[in-house]
C-alpha cells in the first residue's frame, strides 16, 4: 500500500515539474520572439533576400579586391550579424562585431577581440 502511494507522489511530482518546465519554455520563447523583432519582419521576403544578396556580392567583391578590411558602420541586430558572419566565413574571411554591434569588420587577416 505504501509503495503505491510513494509511486503516485513521484508521478505527480514529475507531472508538475514537466508542466513548470513547459511554461518556462513557452515564456522564454515568447520573450525571445518579442525581443528579436527586426527589420526582417517588416519587410517582404523578397526584400530580405535582396539585401542578403547585396551583402554577399559586396563581400565577394571585397574578397577579390586588394583591400585588407571591409568596415561596416551600420547597426544590425544579432541575427543579421550572424548572417554576415556566416557569409564571411563561407568566403574564407574573418569577421568580428565591435562597439556593441555598431561596427562590423570583415577581414582577410585575423581580427583582435577589441578595437
């Protein structure tokens, strides 16, 4: 009789724990979605792709040219910084965000963590 009640208590504790975790996950997801509103949500999909293509072309031209660094002084959100970072790495370039993301640098040589 006693082991059955202990088992029921454990099952109930697990159920409550799972419900709390699901509520926490849902809250974190909704907060991150709210916090990551970007220009992408305001633009039609074709404009976002066009801008990504534009930056890809700029990075390809930079990679072929004689300059050592490409400095981008424009505020991008983290998601967009990651996209630019991925583009740079695909082209074999180094990439770093400075000044809280206000200055982004793509380079042919390794970059310091500070500027």
